[in-house]
């Protein structure tokens, strides 16, 4: 399954426009964005090292297409690709990596990703 395409198709007309607007309201500063919008019922973002390392994720699995009744952590690649898509759209000049820390479908209490931003 092409999770990158699936993530782009899911987010491009829904979450992306809202998140881009919020990011711009924060002066296109990811640290400011995390401080302003980093704790909602649907999303969290914490600065680990200013300008460089972040923890982002979801307090629960939010995907309406997630496999029901079985834990399939490989499906969470779609969420990781979604995080990358949003951040790469916000900051196209940066090199961004995202790695899975834990996911609900993988048995964790939340979906958490470690995000690294390089100039």
C-alpha cells in the first residue's frame, strides 16, 4: 500500500489548509506553533530541542480507515507520512525526518513521532 499517497489524499483538503494557516499565524516558526497549538484533543506537539527536535502525535488513533479489531502497526506508516507531508509543506526548505516512537495500533497509549528538522 502506498501510504504516502494515502496520507496526502487524506490531508490535502482537510487538515493541511487549517494547519498551514495556524503555522503562518505563528510567523512560520515551528517552536511558536508547538507552543500555541501543541495541546489539543486531536494533536500534540512538544519541543525537545528548539529548532531541531520535536515530539508530535495524536492522543488516540484518529484514522477512520484504521483496521478495526486488530492491531496492525504497519498501517501507522500512513500517519508518519502525514506528519511528514504537513511539515514538508509548512517548511519546504528544510530536511525533515519522522520516526515512530509508539502507536495505538502497535499497542501504545498514543501515537507518537520523533521529528527532526535540519536546515
